[in-house]
């Protein structure tokens, strides 16, 4: 076990480069299971979640070679279609259902895990795979899926544009007989990057209007060479770090198209940005202003962006409102920020214009942030990946020393984050706990 020791209170300056997107890289490995030829991925992040996915792939027959930020994977045959217990739980194994069904006609994967940010049921996944012809059964610790013959294309409408369900359905549909139409699909940049990879492998996938994705089944996919897009969640995290510490940071690799909603928010709160040829510069020219934020599915304000932004809003003048409409239990970290001197009140009331799934439920999904407040160093423990980066940003913004435990959770999503932050002046070190 290790922890971060952070000395805060210093504005950060310099350049920091993004890693490959966590939410794309692990899905690329699953996509590679659909072919018996080699796939090569550039800009591949070496983080906890991709390590778990690598463990899964190797357990069912993949051969993997890592050369710096390049990963090569080939799965000539499947040694098994049953994914056993992994060294730790995350949500990736459920995506293997679609891929293994498509390639082998059967699959068994362990129950999902992942961040503790509220219930994340896989009902939408199961309903979609069932519509494609699969039979899904639930055991004591696993889901098992089988199909008689080949899967068959279907018209599928999601009740909510779930990212995971969209990916799982695409994986299952690329080999299905006929045409599959997914309505109300998720269309995040990471999904579009996955579609590009699958097209390069030989899949036929089209994007329609109103969140429609159409897939025509093929008989074979080949290998491909693909560069993974930069991590937009890292980009927002580093931008909020620059803003909260009153610094000036160039986020190398940040893509404007991926961050349009966030960039508008940057200006609304009184910070600034400049789009450069190789990234985006973020800085804070003066006092920050309060804002009203509502998370939403892409292209809305991403749920993974609200935690780092809330830290910046603790330094803004006035009352900010943050309405979380994607997950019902994602403000646990507010208690931690309050222990540092923040004034955040979490409530159940819907405060916003977006139609919210939690309106008639007693869910703590709205936060009122009063600012500006001076933050002070303290002892913290990472609850989940995005709450963990909020802890880091708060500790670097605060006066004094903070210690952050359970940083292995943060390592699931941020590659060597302490080393990279030191390049822009952060006083952060990783130490072993006694």
C-alpha cells in the first residue's frame, strides 16, 4: 500500500501531456478478441484498469507484448470462454460477453465491480444481447451467455444511452446475421474511436442521426494498427488543477472537439483557455465566478468532470450549483473537501433544466458550493478514481500538507500521475505506508 504526501498552496505552471484514454484503451483490448490476427495499439496507457483487462485477455488465450506506450495483442485461439476471478474487480469483464458471444457463441464472466458511485446495473446489456438471440443466465458469481448458431441482427432501443451497453451491443453485432440498429445509443468520443478501430478491422458500422448506430454483420475481422485518442478526463482534471491553483498549464494532446462543453464552463467561471496546435492552455487571470452545472450524457457536461470542477468552484465567489443527472451517488467526496475547509451542501432536490432520472427518488445528487473558501491540508482516502483526482487537486490548492491513502484506486485511471505533476511544479511524492 502507498500514499501521496502533498504540499499545497503553489500555483502550477508548465506543460503536461495526456495519456491514452482509459475509457477507450480497455475496450480496444476487448475488441481485439474478435479477430485471430494481431492488433497494435499506440498511446496505450499503463494503468490499473488496462492491467485488469490485459489479465482477462491473457486468461482466455491472448498473447500480449508491451513496448513503452505500444501494445501488441493477438488471440489466435480462445483457450476458454469462461473468465475466472481476476486479481481485482472492475466493469470490463461484462463487455467480454458481447465479444465472446460473437466469436465463440458462448461466454461466462464474473459479476461487475468498479467505482462505488451508485448502482450500475447491466439490465440494458442483458436485454440487448437477448434481443440479438442470446440466452443469459445468472449464477452465484457470474453471468453466462450462449447462443444457438449465430446471433441475429435486431432493432434495439435503449431506455438510457448507456456507454457500456452500446459497446457490448456493438461487439455482439459485428458478427450477427443481418443488420442491427441501436437507437438512443451513447456517442461519446471513446465510442467513436472504438467504431473507427472496428471499421479498420473490417466491420461495417454507420452513424445515424438521433443517436442511431447501424451495424451490418460480417463473417471475419482482421487485425489493425490503431492510435488511442487522448484522455479527455485527464485533460479536464489538469485544466481544473491549473485553474484552482491559479496557475498556467498547457495540456498537451487536449482536443477541442472533445471538450466543447467544458471549455464553455471555463469561460463562464472566469478562467481562460487558448487552443494551440498541440494542446490547450488553461489559466486563471483573476477571480473565479460561481456557476450552475448539470452533468449529462455526451455532448453534455460529463459526469467524470464534476469532481475536479467542484474543487475549482470552492475558490469561486458566490454559490455554485452542481446537478448530477448520470449517477445518483457521486458526491461522497464532498465530505472530504468540507474537512479541508470547503462549504459544500449535498441535497436530494433537482436544481436544473435537464430531465433527471432521480427526480422522484431520495438521492443525494445536487451540490451547493459556497465560495471562495481557503482549503487546508488534511488526511484523505481515495473513494473512487474521479474523487481521487479531486483529492489531489484540493491538496495542491490547499495550504499545508495532505496525505492521501488508497492511491491504488487512483492508479486505475491516471498513469504515473505523481511523476507527471511534478513536471509542472507539484510538490507530491509517493511513499509506502508503514
